[in-house]
């Protein structure tokens, strides 16, 4: 596993909280659903406390299902170190003009 230190969570001696994080599933397609926590002009954040994106997912698609069809609406950008609270995605809609001309 990897040793991860979270500098946002300090212990009583003001040192970062560190722990070993074991991940598996490389090369496997995984999917989940997550509610939208909030949106901004160019990004949206998903509540991924149940499941969501993690290391290595950056650049991957975020889909929205509308009337039984899947539409790509975002690109995985970043999240928290432990992959258990939020995922931040770049909105394709915000960049549609650029996408259509390139």
C-alpha cells in the first residue's frame, strides 16, 4: 500500500495524520452513482461518500443518465486523498465552444 499523509487533519502535536492506503482494481472498469453536491461555472462536485473517483481516475468521463441514455457531462479532475468524500469534475458544458472548434 501507499502511505498517505493528510495535512488538513493534524494530530495533537500538529503533525499530519498518516495512514496506509491499499487500493486494488487496476485495469478494471468500475462505475457508481453519486449525487451532485454543488456546481460552479466550470466544475461540479459529487458527493462520493458512498463510492466515487480515486487515484488514477483523472481524465475519465462523468456521465449523466437522461431518459435512459448516458451523456458525457464532465471529466474527472481531482478529489480527496482517501477517495471517500468528494470528486471534482470539469464541466464539458462550460467548455463546449472550445470543444466544438477543436
